[in-house]
């Protein structure tokens, strides 16, 4: 199969012939981002422009080749737009210059991540009056991200029963000591803090310097299974909602099913016995997408009756967990509502009101994490009696 494709806008001159291949079901919609029909509406350009490498926005390019390759050293150009104040998830695609008008955009090698950036770059040009360059992409091998994880410092963490991933910086006080990243010459993609549990079992907070996007999240779980013998992965992230009633940054999403393409993935939610600890938690079905840019109004209509939540990772993580006999659960802050326009969406994430409301949600998630990590054993979750109101009140008051 030829994984190199060229997608350009037909009503803008590209200077070269291009083709539009049929897309796999999971990728359908990205071959022509629905700009006029997108659920973000007027916020779409702000979202897209905030993600594109700044050097792309400053020059007139003739050709952009998007590929899966992890390069951070000179002469590669790191974007000036990277959020250097973040501890984790701050590294973004870099640029390798070919000549004055041609570049490679080097993404961490996930197939979904490359597709996402292809859609971002294409949408950026389609939303401006600039002449669009030839935009090509080459999908990396399916295991390219996995191979980098296996060669990284992850092996230095050792065996861990429970690993918490995602927004772990909000829970670092659950552990003692500094963040660790191992020793030696391996690639320092990760840092972790160990949490000691009852009866000698251990847990860890695990943060990644790069974006663990889409199918990369499933590959990360496979690496944790192989290198760290993980038994349970807990993902704390954010999700969009397809349900009109959920105001962004006020609710916490969870569930035990996700559509990965058209395939339903189901699992047992390890948080199930603890959901009553927070009045903000809501359960629902989930759909996994390659990129938020796929979310047109027609896509919303197709999925709204079956699913409440959407993100780019949960289905992959659940599938890898099922295959490797690992427990998996997620608690996501509802970050945006794609069914109804609210004052805040994905373009307002640094607003003071948003940060305040999310901090409240993170506090609720911490209550659940504390209860989960203190339980006698994973196998006894289903057998435990329902928590009484006095127990819940005590957990809230001790937070």
C-alpha cells in the first residue's frame, strides 16, 4: 500500500497535479476538512492557527511534506510557539528545511498524529487567502511510536501495578520526591513519580514530553505492558461532549465503551465503584476520532444518538488494554460541547474562568483516585459494598 498521499484544495492553484485516495473508515472526513460545516464554527481558525508551526505561518512555501519522525536537534527548527512553561506534553512537530520554499514537518511517528497535522496545515491554508502549497504526507509504520517508547527511558521505571497518565501534573502531590527520568543515554521521553499503595503494591504518575495522540496512546499501553508489567492504566484527560446538556468544564466523563471506527470496544471500568464520590461524574458511550477536525455537523448527527463523549485516545487505549489483559479506566474533564455553543471551547483553555473550573474538576478526580489507590485489591472492586454517604463526606472533607 502506498502511504504517501497529496491533499490540496481544488479551487486553489497548487502548481502540481494531486490525487484524493479513498480513506480508511477511521480517517474518513479528514481528506476534506468540513470548514463551512464544522462544529467549531467561528472558532475553527483560532484553533487551527494555534496548532500550526509558526514558521509555516510566516513564509510562502511551495511544498510541505508531513512525515512521522522524531527530531529535536539542530538544524531542525523547534516552533517558537511551544509552551515551554508546561512540564509535559509540550513538544510539538518540528521543521526540517529542504530549500527556501520546501520543508518537512516532522511529527512524533503516530499515524493519527501525522493525519491530524496534515488536516491542520491544509485547514490553515484553506482558511486564509494565501496560495496553498503542495501538501504531502507519509504515514509511518504502525509500530514506529511503539519502537521509540521501547527505546526510551520508560524501561528505567521498572515494574508498576497501576500507572496514571494524562494530566498527571495536577496530582503530583499524591507522591513524594522529585520527578524521575532514569539514567543512561536513552531518550528521555518520560518522567514519573512513584506512589506507594497498601500491601506493598505500587503505582506511578507518568508524564510524557510529547503528545501521546490517537493510536500512539494504544502503543504506549503496549509498551507499559511489555516494559513495566502494568496491571491497570488510568487516563486523566479531556473530552468533548455530543450531548447538549453538559456545560464545558463542569462535568467529568467516564464510561466502559468506545467506538474505534465502526468497531465497538467494551471493558470493565475500574472506577465503577467510586463514581458516587463526585456529583460531577457522568457515564456515557464514547467515540474515538483521529482529529477534532473530522467533527462536522453531519458527523455530529450520525453519532449523537449513540455517544456522549469524544476524544482521540480512549478507544485505542481500551483495545490495547483488552488485548494485554490490563485494566483501563478514564476520567475526563468535559472541555467543550460540540452540540451547543457555550461561552468556552477549545480556544479558551487559558481563560481564568476555565482554569478555575477545571481545578475544581481535578479536585473531584483526585478524590476518586485517592479512594481507588487505597482499595485492598483490584479483584475486590465489584465485591465491595456501596460507599455510604458518611464515607463520601469524609473523603471530601479530607481533600
